[in-house]
């Protein structure tokens, strides 16, 4: 404990090895979709430390060695530790009484127990931690799955709405085509009716012209007949008979 307390002033300057569980990995995955306004570099999401920090000789934190390396080199921490132990023992600040050897024996047994039972115990505890994490994340995972299902349904509805928009466009086009067909049909009907009326007017004019011609011819004939007297008619008839006889004689002479 004293080593951890002494390490607090320098912990901020020394990187600490952190590991992530499934929960922390999910949090990290969620952090990638954070708003761009969030400063994840200077204010990252807190990550739970799953394993303890690295140690040397079984109990000395590795951070101590890293702290000495930048000031005394590689042999600095070992020299400091050996010198400190020599100083404490030579000045009898630390007295090696019978409890020291008892503690040494207990430490040896503890190391043996850790080496022998530690892996199995760690595996069992990791399984329990994973089980607890799964139970704690089950509700969130279920909510995420439901949200994804709703998103999928929403996408389907959006596609349907887009399809309805295309359907409405097709219906508008069909209505426009129907209106165009009706317009052209009305144009053809107007043309036909106009042509019929024009043909009727032409026929009326032709009939009127024929009637006028007949009337003029009849009028001329009546006028001519009225102008010819019976004496002129007889003289003309006699003249025609005479001409016919002369023509007949001429033809007889030629033969």
C-alpha cells in the first residue's frame, strides 16, 4: 500500500497499462460515433482497469523502475533498493527478529500458492466477471437490438414512401397522358365538325349556283322563245329545210 501511495505523484507522468472488457469495447465503439464536438483526445471516456499494473520481483511496481530510468539509468532502482536495505539493516532501523523469518516463510508459501492456484482462480474469476458483464449488458444489448430492428423497419418504411412517391409520379403521368388523349380527341372532333359545316356550306353554294344557272338558262330560253314570232319560226324552218335540201343535192352530185 505504501508503494502505491508513494507512486501517486508520478503516476500522471507514467502510462498505465489498461485492458478492456466487452463493456469497455462497446463503449469505445460507441465513442467512435460521438458528435464531432466532443473532445475525445483531451477528455476520453473512462476505461475500467481489468488487470493490476505490471510489477517486478513480485511486489515492486514497474512504474518505480520507469521513474528511475529517466534519472539514474537502468541500474539506478536496483542500486537504490540494495542501498536502502543495507542502510536499514546496518542502522538497525529494520530489525531481523524471529517474526522476520516467520514472515519470510509465509511469503514463500504465499508465492507458492499464487503460482499454483493463481491461474485457475484467475480463470474462474474472469469467467464470473464475464458472466456479470453479460448480465449487466443484456438489457443494453436488447435495447440496441430493438433500436436496430426499429431502424431497419424505418428504412423499409422510407423505401415504401419512396415507392409511393414513384407511384404518385406514375399516376400523374398517366393522368397527363389521359388529358392529352382527351385533348387530341376533342381536336379531332372539332376538326370533323368544322369540316362537316364547311362541306355543308360548299354544298349549299353549289346547289345555289346550279339553281341560278338553271334559272338563267330557263329565263334565256323563255326570252328567246317569247321573242320568236310564228312567222319567223316558219321562215326559219323553211330556210333550214332549204339548206338541208341543198346539202343533200351537193352530196348527191359528189357521189
